[in-house]
C-alpha cells in the first residue's frame, strides 16, 4: 500500500502478500510478472537473478520469473523495474465487411479427401461459412499447418481430429503431464481443435497447452517459431487480464506481431466475452430462470473526459443520466463464491479490479490513485494502489465481502414476520407476512426466532429436505464453513457455496408447512471503487475492468464498447480479432428472453466483446459462428437451448482459423488471383492470400459472418464477410 506522496514499484498484490504470515508460509517462491522501464530489460533481468530469481520468459517490458518471496522487495528496488505483480494465467473465451475483387481461373481439383466423420457431431459453422462446398471440391486445408494454443486441455483421442495431430508442445505421449493436458475429453482446447478440424479436415495440427510451459504463451511462440517455422495459422481462444497497457502495444501483442512477421502466419484470436450483459440466464422448465455470469471484462466506461469534484475524486456518474447515491464510489458486485476458499480463518484472493486511463505508458506524469472500500460511507479503504503506470491493479480478497447481519423473526397470525434487521445486509422487508429471505454470499447470519418454542425454524431445499433446523438435524449442519450454531432461540450460520446451491425455503416445523416462506442466497455485498487525481494535467478516459472467478463485475454504466481483450486488441495487421454470432436458430425458452445466448441465428452474441480500442481502432475484424455442436461437447439439438454446447468467442475463432487454412491451401495450389484493399492473410511472397475488413467503420461488428464461397458455389478462395 502506498503511503501519502510516495510512489511504489511494487504492485499491490505483492505488497500485501509480504507481511502476511499465512501467505508467506504457503510457498517460498512466487511467480511474478515484472514490468520493466522502457529499454531496461537486461538490467531488470540482472536484478531478478541477483535476487535469486529464475527468468522463465521475457519480451519487451515484460519478464515472467519465479522469485524467492523474501527477496522481492530487494529486487523491486531496482531502477530498471517499474512494477511487480503476481502472475495471472490467461483465461479461455468460452464455456466486418471485407470485399476482395477476384478473377476466376480454371479449376483443377482432385477428388475430395474429407475424412469419414459424419457419424460424429460437427459444428454447424461448416455450412454457415461455406467450408462444406470448398471441401467437396478438394479444399480441405491439405498442406497447411495450424497451431491451436490454449490454457485448457485437449483430447488426442477425439476421433474428430486425432489423426491430424502432428505434435503436442510441453508433453509427449508417456510423459507424466500428457494425460493432464492432452487427454481430457470436453476440455476447452478439445472443443477448439474439434471445430478447426471440421472446417479444415486435412490440416496438420500442433496442439499447445501452454499451462505446461513456465514461460506461458511467450515460450509457446518461441517454440513454434524455432521448431515449426512452417506454421501457417494460429488459433487462440484465450485472453489476458488487462494488467497491461490496452492500446495494442502490450508485450504479449508485440511478441505475437514479431511471430507473425517472422513466420508469415496469421494469428486468429477470440475478441472476448466481455460486453455488458445486463441480465444473463438459462431458463429451466422446473426452476425457471437461472442466473448465469458472463466472463471477465469491462465494467465501467467514463464515456470520455472524466469529471473530478472539488476533492479531486472521480465522479463516476458525471457523463450519464442516471445518478449514483455516492457519485465518487462505484459499486462493484461479484458472482464469485467468496467463502469456498476461505477455510480455517485464512484469506483468499478471489479476483482483480483494474482501473485504466488513456495516458502515455512510457511517461510517468499523469498520476491517479485507486482505492477500494467495503461500504460507500467508509472512511478507510481496504486497499490502495498508486504505481508508475496508467493503470492500477487491486487484488480483491474474500474477507472484504464477509460481514455479520442479525435478523429478528416472530410468528404473527400464522405467518413469519421479520421484526428487525441489524447489520450490513438487507435480508428482508420488516412486518410483511412470510417475506422472501435473501442472504448475501459470505455473510454470517444470526437469526433470533422469538417463537422458537412453538415454531422452530427450518431451512429446506427444493425437495423439502432439511438443510438446517432448530428442531431436527439438517444435513448441512456439520459443514465446517457453514459453522451452524444454535443456542435456544438464536441460530447462526455462514452463507457458503454449499448452502447457496440448495437453499430454497424456510418453514415452521410444527405447523405442517403452513407457516413458510422462500429463502435464497444472493450475490455478495458490493465493494466500492474510488479514484483520486494526484498529479495530472490532462483530461482522461477511464475504464474499470474486473475479474472474479472468471466472470465480469456488474456495475452501473457497464458498456459493450471498449471491451476487446488482450491480445485481440493488438495493432498487428496479421492478427484477426474475432467476435461471435449465433450459429443456428434455437428460439426462445417458454417466451423468456435469454440475453445470454441470443438464440436467433445470425444475431450478435450479447456477450461478444466490441470496440473501439483505447487508441480508437474498431477492434473487431470478423465474426464467426458460436453456440455450436462439437464431438467434444455434444450436439446442440441434444442439449436444452444449446446451453452446454460450445459457446463464446472461443467457438468463433477456430471457425475463422479453419477458413484461413483453406485459403492457404487454395493459394499454394495457385487456384486463383485477386486484387486486395488491405493485407491480413499472408502466406508468403508468392500466391499471396489477402483479405480486407473494409475502410469504413463497422459499428456492429458481430452482424457479419465469414464466408469463403460465392453464390454460384465455385471456389474463389477469398475471404468475404456478408451482411
């Protein structure tokens, strides 16, 4: 935590861990991402090594290293080091209008060599993007090499693509980690490779689960560039926490740009699932709408020049018609279970809040401080961050969402009535008959049942089975984290994931269910973000990003815009950023709107990240089909609403990567020539395949779907996006 007037090169995540005896006893070494000063990488690496650290990967201003915890402060004192944070692994991105003129030539196509896989579930995107017609005429990706990078497992036994795999990076058959990374049915990587193989069934596949590589994606690219320089396409349905600059010049994006330049490969990246979904749910015929969180992403956008009050505090609602009760405190909620990892009194990191402003990263002269409070009225923050970058990262801890609330209940005229609520949570209205009780996750609840002798209180699940009871023994009363305590009229318990998943109602056990009401768990109470201007003389645009347990943080003023992730926002012209559209028409469920899935074919998925980027680029190049069938996950029509089919921009990206593979084959066989507006796909100097996303700005990028054929079904080998 920074002291008043001081700047620190130690990020808050490291600063907080060092004094904590629980955390420092967990491990003697910590994996860090070290941000260096510009042109100071060698000196920073020397400081890391002098501190006993091991450098795992490095590029530009980023060094990934394992460092002894006891030596981190010493290391961070180096003038070459700007910021130190705990390393955060990237996350998968799933549970444009180009026009290329071309000249037709005589086709010399051999008999189709499509593998006999028709008995397996296949993505509907094969027909949507026209790959089926190309395959029938011999364009199957033959002679091309595609690398599929991921941070979730593949399955080399998947019949859809098993015969196409030529290499697995980080582990080979027989290695102890091979089954963990490359033999897991239904994994994220499995589904991505599955889709790609259906689009390009004769492409050679290199599978890379870079969790196995200490240096992550940087090391993966190093290996590919050295050992497989012939790679034509990379498919990457993964994104990083925006704990970097977000103008497309972050170290990850720059390394990808160097890779594509050195290999002439195209890099296809999912844009992210971070657009602002106001309400996301799956409709279950029995349970009704079930809330579904979306993935990490942008939670707040200041909509231009920020407004600060007389105390130099950012007014979050200044550019909006809606007003916050506390304009300088932005409420941040979480869907994460804040109790599941907080066992035995220890604390736990459950997420991150990152505040960005659009100052020049290399120049440390626009200084703001970010703070987090437990309540909007609190005087003292639970965490503060002021470093030497135009972004601040605060690691969120489970105990911030914990608290105590006491509820006094009684029975009046054969109904339950809440007489009083004291504490942090608004459990229920008072003096209403049988009110719905809503218990926030992480709260310690005490209930005083003034009628307990004649009307013992019991909490039940949806089947009427006893969970917690003043009269009998409930099956969750022995769960340590719930910590059920009973003392005559008073009972106490903690709202945990176990209880949240099953809690449905409360009853009086001596009244045969006549005196009863509904009960539920709720999101954890919000925490509040504050931003103070310390030393800045320019107007800035602010974004607040957050990630909790791989879901985004809902706040007021959440936006669809400015949500493209790293590295999809790269400025590299050979990287394609891919949004998602609904593949097939599944209709609505019982008339319920379902904003999470957009079940009408061709619709932009409401979660699909959108531009512009911080530096003003459109941010999305193409969109591909999503919510599709795969052999890895199953067929859409066999799953209610397709809810468990492969969804997300993760599913869209391998469709585009597969299409690029088809184009590479077409170009290598000199099947056509074309004129282009801008270069995006470049297999080499000769027989170059290119594509354009058009000069005009596409305001709704997800309205377009990739297509690789013309209406007369002749092979054109060009990349077209149709309205």
